[in-house]
């Protein structure tokens, strides 16, 4: 009898041990949630006391947060296109030529044994990159934004895939939402979460931008009249927050589906956005600037093997590609310029880069090292210098003060060095600069009185 019990225990140990070994070898699923135009400061658990985001809060509270994640910038007004191209190719801004012929996220994850699913808005990443997903489709983003139920169509599609997919492979889902990009149709339930008249203005709110930054006439800047009144900015923030809260609820539906299927605990969840947005900050409305509010994105990782924590280390959105590879044990293609953030999450490194370089068309360049950030506007020969530790909202320009002259020189030299690293050839000074000062009455009479076109 004893012998039989011992044999039974030995067999049970083998079975349990084998089950544990199989579980340990099981690849994690990946759910990558990517929004459009969402500022880094629009999550309640990251310090915004007004916005309601319980499901994103859950990721923050259980996951790893990167506080300094940046879109590198754009070579065109529609910042989302180069941002997403960098994301899917792992390449930097001035190295995006011929990315269709190189490695991309969908192809890499398919080759790594994943069943891959893509859904996003059309036209904001080359189709040549999306076609490598085994399941790929697009949103009607205009309808999705206007119907009052932002994120519902995307969530429905992801849930349907999760319920009907084959279970013989792990899944990789890239779900690109259409919001909170304008136009912002919102429904009464989520509008009722906010009192429009009490929504705080951005700390760096201004009625006008203090000088001509080269993009004051672009489409996004025509979304609100000049000057930007407090009432108008609150109206935009009201719709923006309501839209984000509705998308958060839709994200919660996806989480529930994962929990019901037993896959939640074996799924790496990533949340980010293609860039930020001004909405009254510095007197601007859009993302066509190199201020923190426009170039920073939320970035959160949660899942098996990821410890709870946060870091101020610098990251680019195109670091997400190699980070996913590292997390799931896939080879990182040699063409990928991004750097895995896994060593930061594991605590074996404090950073993967010391400098952030930013660029927007031919009108702005910026560099950040430590707490110091310099923005250069070469068409008007204007320089801004900020200490982000003392001035996180970039309000106090130190560039014109004599005691910071050496710091300006050092940061300009660093900016030029970074241009060489990333093959950016734009001159930082022009011989015949345009006037920097804006004659408000004259300048804004030029603004066409018509509805902005979709971007």
C-alpha cells in the first residue's frame, strides 16, 4: 500500500512538474493598445486628478511606466504617419526610406510563431508594413470618431478575434484606436463624468504662442479661434477627456474577455500613443511642436515577467519593437535602431540612452539631456532653453539670460552632434531669418474662415 502511494506521489510529481515546465515554456500573448493624439498626462493614476481612466489606472498600478517616452518627431504636418512608421519598423525619423523592404513588427511576430492581428486607421502607417499581419483591417476613423462611441468598433473586433481564434498559437494584437483625435463625438454618459466649467486649464495655457514657430497656420491650429479663450480650451478638453474615458471603458471590455478566457495573466499588455497634443498649452492646439505636451506619449508595460515600477529613463516609441522581441524571446532584426527597454524594467540598467533628439519638418529641432532641453527654430533664429526639473511645463525660457549662455552653447553643440547621428542635415541658423514676432491683428486675419480638413 505504501509503495503504491509512493509511486502515485512520484507520478503526480512528474505530472505537476511537467505541467509547470510546459507553463514555463508557454510564450506570452501580446496585446498592444495604441491611441491617437493622447497626451502623456491624461491618465488618472499618472497624476491627472480630473480624468477618469480606471482600466489604464490598472495597468499603471500593476505594470511598469516610462515617464519619458517620446515620438522623435515628424517630417510632415500629420505627425502620426512617421510616428507609426517608426514604431512598426524600429527605425528613426530620417531613416524611413524603403522601410517596406525591411523588417517590421508584424512580420517579426508572425515569424516568431504568433497569430498576428492588426486593426488601425487607414493611411497612417504604410500598408506594406500592415500586410505582414495574418489578420489586417482598417477602421473608418472619421465615423469612429463622430459616432459618440470611440473605441467600440476596435474593441469589438479585438474581442471577436480573441473568442474565435485558433488556440494552437499565442496571439499578438496591435490595436490602433481612432481617438482621442478630433473630431470628438462623445455620448452623454461619458460627458456627464465631467463638469466642463471646472476642468483645469493646462499649466502652460496661453492665448497666443509667443512667436511664430513656423506652424501657426496648419490645420490643427484652425480648430479653435485666436486668441485661445479659457472657455474654448475647456470645451476641447471636455470632449477630449470624455472620449478618453469611453476608450478606457472599451479597453476594460477587452481585459474582461482575456480574463474570461484565462489568458489575462499570460498576456503582456502595452499601452501607448503616437504623440501628444497641445489643446491650449503654449497657445497651441495641435501636435506640430517639440514641447513636452506634444512629443511625449504614455508608455506602460504589464504582464508576465514584468515587475511593477516606473522609470525616468529616456525612451523612443521605436524602442517598443525591440522591447517586444526581447520580452517574447524573438530575435531583434539587425536593421532595427530602437533599443530594448527590458534591462530597465529588470533593473539591470538605469537607461539605454542619455540624449533625446527631436525634429519637426524644417522649422524646429530640439535636444534633451538630463533636465536640460533646448529647442531651436532655425527659420526665425529663435532658441528656447528649459530646465525641466524646475520648469516641467516649459514656461520660463532661459536662453536669453547671460548666466545660461554657456549652457546654450553646450546644448547647441549637442544638438548638432545628434543631427549627425541621425543624418539630419537641416541648418540650425539661416542668414535671412523670417520675423519672429507676430502682429496678432494682421497675422490672424489671414486665417481662412472655414472648417479644418481631416488629417
